[in-house]
C-alpha cells in the first residue's frame, strides 16, 4: 500500500527517529529523515514534487513543528501533515487548526496507531494514484485499440487483394504435387520434391498471416455453436501438421498426435465460435513450434504437450506446455500486446494479441508462464 509513497519524518530525538525509521523505511518507497523544523523545511523544498505526507514532532530546536508546517502550507495547502505530540491544551490545538494540521498522534507513540493514522491521511493520495493508474491503463488501451483499428482497415484491403491470387497459387501448387509424384524416381525428382515442400511451407506461412489479418479486420462476431474442444485441438494440429512433422512431436491428452487420430476419442463440449477458437490453438501451436525450432536438439527431444480437462463446474481447461526454454523476462509482461513481439517468424507481432482478444470475447481466460524450462499457455473456457 505504501510502496509508492514518499514520506518526510521530522524528529530531533535520535532514539525515536531511528525506531520509527527502522519500521517504516521498509514499508515506504522513501522515508526521508529531518532533525528539526528548519532541516525539514529545506528537505521539503528540495523534494516537494516527491513528498506526499509529513510526520513531525512539535518541540524542536531552530524551528518547531508548527512553524515548519506553517511555512510548508504557504507552498502546499493540501499535503497531509501529522503532528506527533504530548500537548493536549486548547491553545496548542487552536494553533494547530489554524496551521491546517491533518491529524494528531499522541506520544508515546504506538506504531500501529501511527501507521493507521498515516493510512487515513493518505486516502485522497491513494485515490489520486488509483485514478492516475486507471487513466494510464485507459490511454494504453485506447492506443492499442487505435492501432488495431488502423491496422484492421489496412488488413481488410490487403487481405482482399492477396486472398484471390493466394488461392489460385495454392490450388495450382497442389496440382503440381500430383504431377511430381507421377515422375519416375530420380535425383531430380527428389530435389524437386524438397523444393516443393519448402515452397509449400512458405505458402502456408503467407496463408497464416492472411488469416491473422482477416481476424484483425473482422468486425462481427461469429455465431457460437456447441463444439468438442478435443476435436478443435486435433483439427488445429492437423492444419499445423506441415510444421509439426519437421519440428516436434505433439501430445494431446497423453497420445502422440497423428493425422489418423480420432476426433471423438475424448469429449469436452462447450459453446464457442468454432473458427476463431481453432485460430487460437493454431496461433499457440505455431508459437511453440517457432520456439522449439530454435533448440539444438533432435526431433524426439522437443515436446509440445497439450492437456484438456473438465472440472465439476463444467469449465474446460486447455494447457499447452513445451520445453522450448520459456519466455524471456523482458517480453513476458508484454506477451499479449500487439506490435511488441520479438519473433521474426511471427510475421506481424499480433498473433498472441489476437488469441487474447478471441479468448476475451469468449468471456474466458488465458495466462502464460514459465515452468520446467518451457512455456505454458493455460486457457479456461466455460
């Protein structure tokens, strides 16, 4: 609570001053000490912009606490000032009210009581800090939405222009595979098949980027249907198979994924926007494959483990866990923010932010963390 607060403590008795400092310096962002009223006034002027509350004794040499407070009030009318005193006569109270003292704490001081008094005195400061944080978060969200809107408009046009020739290229390229397979076995055929696979991977990457751009430009939500989440995971892994088969085994509920896997083997049904939820799985699978690809390990030592479960409240949890080294500290905090990705293979740096938006639209949750030298994505639906 106090870790963002800077306080000025003015006290001439060293024993009391050091006792209070030893307790409060651990709680506050900064706990500044002054040995008398004149010293306190000078330190307030030096760090006026930082200090948010003042705690001061009354009887001190050079300048007493009330005179110091009177001078500070000429500079700042609103800063909370707490007086620690043994006085309780009417004349003192009248002067303190005239100066604008916020609270009183009687000596000998009870630390718990002093801390509670500080807390009460800072209520307006806490509220101000909270409003500032909310304003900053709102501005950040507004900036992100503005970027999405601008990029979405651009994406809509680019997607329209790219999609037609891309469909034509994919169709003709698939026909070319049949022609290549009909050729007699030879070194030339082997070279051509290897080149074909590399080009096909590139076409699929472009197709994934176009799909992401289409999601960014999509304005309307899709209709929700009842779907088996296990089925959607298998479907998504099938769509990512060209990458999976070169990078890492994928386990789904303990079984190694293959193209013949039965989609009805497990049943975890809930209502989702089918195409969009499958896009989330594809984004996360591709993200894992991109990281696993960087490992200097053989295929069988790389792992992506996907587990689906359902609790008593019918909430479905999907966990993706790889052994690709995990997230770096400097990007984990911004993992779901658009345009801040560091992986060149991700294309536009918006994949995970799109996944987060789809999950949010489903009133579901997604979190990412490191575990056992790998990255974990945990999604809870329902």
